[in-house]
C-alpha cells in the first residue's frame, strides 16, 4: 500500500520509480510521527549535513538558497522492505522536492535513523536541468555536497541568462 504524506511537484514522478516509492514496512510511522520526523529534519542545522554550511535551520537555509518563489514539499520515504540489493542500499529518507520558477527542480534525500534517535545525513541531491532533446527524459546532475547547490544554481542561471 502506497501512502503519500505530502504531494510535491516531483513526488508523482518519483513514486513511480521503485527505489523512490513508499512501501509498507513493519517500522512505518503513523502520520503524526512522520510529520514530527520531517519537522526534525527541517529544523536540523544545515551544518550537520555539510560542515561548510552555517548552523542555520535547514529549511531556512534552503529558503534563502532556492529563493522565495520556490515551491517545496517534504515527504517521508521508506526503504524498500524486500531483500533486494536495491533495498539494502536505500535507507528511510525525508525527501524535499523543490520547483523553482524559471530554474531547475531540486530533489534532496536526507537519510534518517529512528525517530527517537535522529541521525540525518545527505543521501542524495539532484538538480533536474531540463529534458534531453533526443530522449525527452529529464536530465539531472547529482551534487556531492549541499554546499555545492548555490554555486550550481547560480551557474545555471548565468548560462540561461546569456542564452536568452
């Protein structure tokens, strides 16, 4: 049974992919606990995810970096409960989806431990920069650190500004 807590701009696309889908698991939190876990991640100092960043709450840092017009949504993604290799490599994550007017989309997955002992770390950060003209599929770039996001977005903005 799939259950989405928050429906974000990229959630429908990602929920169709097996590694991003929410699946029932014996350790699944109820909606109230899941919302608390998402809030804990949002309130985590950005510096806990990347030492190069300030101790500002993650949600506030993202607001500044993505811009006031960015539409964001947050959802809890559970690790696949099967025994596949894919399942063992994908932890429970809080996912942030952002769409930025006139800019790319950003998907960030923050791996979490148990709700009682939050141990977040950046699991994945991808920026969708457009569509491949040959395949029509989205093109995305994986970033290694959260601190890489501002300069990456600035460079994209400069490139698109010079092409117009």
